[in-house]
């Protein structure tokens, strides 16, 4: 399991035109991304605009990923507000052929979602599915709902909970240190911003939005670290940190889609109510990439 989770994963975008999913363009993007050294994909993640898809669309999108997986590993985002629906979606992901499920915390009733609620949520899902489960901790997308280190420590002992993706701004080191003695629990960084520091502290990989745009450079950072070329890895980390600020910054998935298009992928539009970057911002992005020698 550690081998399957080690490396760079792409939280792959879902391309839209006029709010309609472009399945052929998604397939095209997957085939192109798979030429790189990425370990796999997160289907139905935040950058895939998972929350904006219908149930049927989620299943159809996931089928495209599995059909085009090749030698890559597929994580499927199956977090839902109810435990019951998360179990149902996770079981569908298994039928389709995903390798892991990545389960985001519920958040609608955030005022009463505490450790006990989250421990029960993840335990019940893990008890009722066969696919290994990864906890997805992303307080920036859940109104601040966070899985505490204490809760992670308890959940890490479950035989079907194999790890977590952490996208909190300052939490990954705490999660790593609190579970480092548990052999079969693995932490993945949820941003290029702390991918390098995560690797240094014991993370096995990362799910990186920037890999939608420049996957090979993200993979190079991982390879440099694994080869013990720490200074080179640190220098590349600093470069990617700056690039990520320009790409995601305040634009999130809209910026990722625009940047992916500049680099030859089909970014398409975000689904309404999100709005694509305007031509001025796209021009600024393109100018920045040229200045950095990336295009």
C-alpha cells in the first residue's frame, strides 16, 4: 500500500464547456498526464469540482478515469454529508474499479461536528466498504472543519484506514508525528506549498493541484528528494511554491484550469456559479510563465 501511495498524484480537473462535462477532453487530458511520472490521479476531488457534479456524473467521470488508468493508481473522492451516502458512493467506486477512496469530512452542520462525530463517520464507512480509505482533511473547503490529531491517531489504527491527505495550512507535520509509529498509515501532502517539507518529515507523496499544469516538475521534486539531492529539491520547492501562488493564489481551480490550458491541456471552464479567469488575468499568467522560462 505504501508503494501505491508514494509519489505525485494529480487532483485532476473536470473540463466543462457551457456547464457540460467534456468527457472526451477529460480522457485526452488523462492520456497526456499519464505520459509523465505521476503515480496516479485523484478523481472527484476539489479540483475536479466534485461538489458541482450530479451523482450520475460522478460515476461517469470515475469510469473515464478507470478506463484510462494504465499503470496509474486511482483515488476516488467519495465524501458526502451523510455516512450512508458516502458508503453508497464508495461501494460504487469499488465496482467501477478505483484503488482507494478519499473521503472528505462532512461540514454542513459544522457547529456540531466534533472529534466524536468524525471518528464515528470514518469508522462506519471503513467498516462497511472493501476499498482502503484515505481521510481527506481540507478545512479550507469545509468551512474550517478539521480532523484533529487526536482523532487521526485513533482512526489510524483501523485496518481499512490506510492514510490521509492533508490540505490544512500548518497541520501536516503534526499528523505525521502523531502517527509515525503506525506502520500501515501514510500521510500525503495536499499542496505543493508543503510537499517538500512533508517529504522531509515522513510524508509518502502528495496530491498536488499544480501537477495539472506541470506534472513533470512536481515529479522531479519528489525524485530529487528520494535521490538525496536535498539542496536541489529545496531550490525546486521554492520555485514551485512561487509558481503555485501565481496559478492558484486567490483563483483556486479557475486559475489551475487557465494554467493547464496554457500548457496544452484542455482546462475548459469551471462549472457555474464559478467564473473563468478573464483575458487580462490569463495574459498575466502567460507572461509570467514565459518570464520563468516554462513556455
